[in-house]
């Protein structure tokens, strides 16, 4: 890629310190080199997070005591040294090629904001796959455009939006409009910023291949299951948004319609037996109070015309490097636990690692990120797999389907799999690694002739660990990480 602007990745964290290590670990495996990481949190000092090495003090940290998402964003933007500021929430996990794909949109000089696609908690289905926002704050979908970047010019007639958990902005353009409006303490903050940018003639881009997994962690406004806790700030932000962007004759009508939709959601939770009528009345009162206060708010945009801080990007010292090896491990009958330990060892040593393991049954496909490893799993009996017959599929065939589904983003160089030909992926000869127990042998398969040497090194490491019994089981204490390939520069 010839276009490599400097990027400041800003992570916001409030009341959820346990989530920070996961998103930082995911950022260690970004394939894009020219970036820094800034965390804006509610702790007075970064040491209060108790982060493990090498994450501790590997990034810039700024304190924001107020419960105001836009103030936290502005604090990060003011300190950012990158040409682009990218946001990923603490309950998000970016794919390894996230930044690499996201920055491409800014090669077009008119683009001021870009949003990538967001996968939901199962790691498979999309929570957001491009959309727009109306002048009364209602979101709407847009026709699918495949994987091509789509740029919406200011005069195209579509109010394209982005989602905060996977968004980026050209810093200079954002500063021209004053940054984020701090009257939006929660909700509609990115939509307001985008609409103000578009009003200056700037464009918005949707980048389907820049993907983040979002897990809906609980906060002051909702539980993990998305059960509402408080509507005050949501109603206040909506009211402020309508005052700024909506038809003034429809403000009360739009607030009432939004309130009715929110109460309908509450009624569903009541029917499920997880909320009460008393809670509903409390939420109604909080909504009405928030809407009334929001109508009285004025815009607060403190960053107008602020220059960039002097100096180069602060290095993210925990970064593995853009040339980290990419390995997929495929589990068979008895090797799932053993490969889980090996995967964690690989990840700690700087290898971008995915573990794919399927069991008999109809469990849905799920993707998670744990201990630096992408874990794909589910059942072999897939009732809803597009274009496939209903019924069981051999685990080898099912694993191969999953490898192909994610190959474009993960770009595996080596696949470690059971030696059975039913698990074979490509045409190249694999290196067989015999199990000393005789239960299940492994094949280490290069993906392309350029990866034969890497496959030999992975096979040698696996053989050594099998023979010594040193591959740790899942949950065991870490061992020394595997070395990144010798013919590549080390990261961080």
C-alpha cells in the first residue's frame, strides 16, 4: 500500500477496566505500521488498570473523569498526532487488517469520515453493514455494495452515517468543525459529527472490509443483554440532535415517536419477565426529563482550529509488527485442548493465530477473541448455511469452509490440521508431525510456495513440544512465546 497516513487509534474506557486488555491485544496484531494508541479512561492513572506486560505503558493514556463520550473523544483528538483519528470501543475487537483497510478511504481528498462494518456478539452476523441517518435521528439501511469502498459525496442525496465503534475521521477536517459536540454525552454523537462535516462539503465513506467485532458490554445505559437501565442521556441527545438538524415543526412529534419505540422495547422485556412495570415508569420519567433538558442544550465544540501536537507518533511498544506470521490451527477429534495451548503460545510469540474447531451437533457458528487467539467454533450440522444442503458435514469439510470464509481477511500462511486428507486445504504437500501418543497426527500445510520455510519452522516447534509434552493445555500458565519468523523484522 502506497498510501500510509499516520493514524491515532483512540480507545475510550469507562467503568470497564477488564475489557481494555482484549482490545489492546487485538491492536498488537494490526498489519498497518503507522499508528499510535491513545486510551482515554476514567482512572486517574494508567497504573490503576493493572495491565500485564507487555501492554502496561505501551500506549498514551489520558484521564476523563466525566461521563461524557464526546468530551472523552475530544481529549483524545486534542492529543492525537496522527493525520487520521480512528475509534474502537473497549468492547470492540478489530480484525488484523482493520486499519490497513480503513485508511484506504482517505486516499480520496474529499473524504472526512469513514466507517467499517461491525459484526455482532456472535462474531459472524453483522450488527451494522452500512447505513444512513435521517434529519430526525432515525437510522436506515442502504443497498449492499459488496466489498468495494463506497464514497457518499455531500450532494449525493444520502445522509451516510458511521458507527462509533468502527469509525475514523480526518483530524484536520474534524477540527474545522470544532470536534465532537460535547452536548452529546451518549448517543448520536458520531451522526452529528458526520452531518456537520457533510454540511461543509466533505464526503463519507463506507469500508466493508474494515471490520470490528462488537460485544455489547454493559454500561450505565444498558445491560449486557441490552436491557435498558436509563433513558436520560439517550433522550437528551435525541432532543439536542433534533434542535440542530431536524425540522423544527416536528421536534415534539419525533421525540414522542422515539419514546414509543423505546417503551415498546421495554414492554418486550416485561413480557419476558426480566423487567417490571415499576421499572417502566422509572424509565418513562427519565426519558421525559432527559428530553426536556436536551432541548435546552447548546452546542459545545471546543476543538475548532486547534493545531496538531508537535512531534512524531508515540510508538505502540506492544505491537508485533506488520510482518507477523499468520497461522490457522484446525482441531480434530482429540486435539482441541492441545491446540488451544499451542495457539496461545504462538500468539504470545507474535504470530497472528486463529483456532478453528467444530463439534458434532447443530450449534451456531461463533467467533471469539480470547488470549490473543481468534477462536472459530460451532456444530457440523448447519441448518442455515447459505447454498448448502441441510444435514451434517464432516468436520474436515466444515473446517475447510470456515478457512475459505475468512481467508481474505486473515490471509493464512500456514495451516496446522489433523493429518487426515479430509482436513486438507490446498494442493501443496504437508509436513507430517507424528503424535507420540498415537492418538492423532498433525499435518503442517503451507499456503503457497513462499511459506514452505515458515511451515517447516512451525512443524519443528510443534514436534519439539509434542515430544517434550510442553504444549500447555488451555488455562495453563504461559510459556515463552514462539519466535517470529527469522527472515522478517520483529515488531515493537
